[in-house]
C-alpha cells in the first residue's frame, strides 16, 4: 500500500466518503475534500516558495470549484509533473511540507506542527489558531478550488492536517522528494 492509498483511505474519516476512486483518477476521485485541501495547501506552499513560480495563468484551465486534487495542482502549473510521479509530486509534497512547517514556526505554532512530524502524540490545533497561521490568500485559494466554505475548510483542516502531516512524515522528519516518490 502506497502513501497515496493511505491518504485516499482517509476519505472514510471526518468529512470523507466521496465514494470509490483513488488518487489516480483526477488526483482525488476517492479522497475527501479536506485531504485534497491539505495536499493542495502543500502544493500551494511549494509553488509560492519557489523563487520563480511557474504557475499557470488564472485563465488557463482554471479548475472548477469542488474539482479534484489534479485540478488544484493543474491550477498551480504542477499537473503534468505531479501526475508523472517523477520529482514532481514528491518534490511538491516535500517542499510544501517544509514551507508549511516554517509558516507554523513563524506564527508561534512550531511546537504544534513539530508534534505532527514527530513520532509521538499529535497536538491539536483549534480552527481559530489555524486561521492565524494561514494567510487570507491561502484560505481563499483553497475555498475556491475545493468549493468549501471558509468555515468548513478551516474546521476540516484543523482536524485533518495533523494526520496528513503525520502520514507524510512516518520517520519523524520531513522526507526528501525521492523518498516520497518511492512511497507514492
């Protein structure tokens, strides 16, 4: 079972149950909208963290609200690279995860995010605290791409983001891109 199978399986948890599918079909046929939003956040962080992001123009194939993770990645200019499984998806997840952890540290919530990466118990993060960590631009991007309301998105991410980060960091550290590619 690969990493994406595990993440897709999370769709049976809170706010899940979008039916069978799997990551390959549009990157998210069976993945819950919250897990897609969490992975979309990592992709967003990876693209915005690059010195010269190669994001597609907003008018070029912009995804419809409520689309799959493939739509989110495509809107960031990552669709082909991420779908290929080469350095794309592993690099996106690894780079985005590192950037997200720095964002939590800069917001004074590094101890919470570090607990998600570590091998011990995950600390919870209240929705109001997550709202202080994420930027308005990030929240707007994810609500637009998932079709969820701001409140649903924040509540769902505060509940599922610890598990997503924990799943992506099984050895208590942010894995390198090639390690994530092997796990996928």
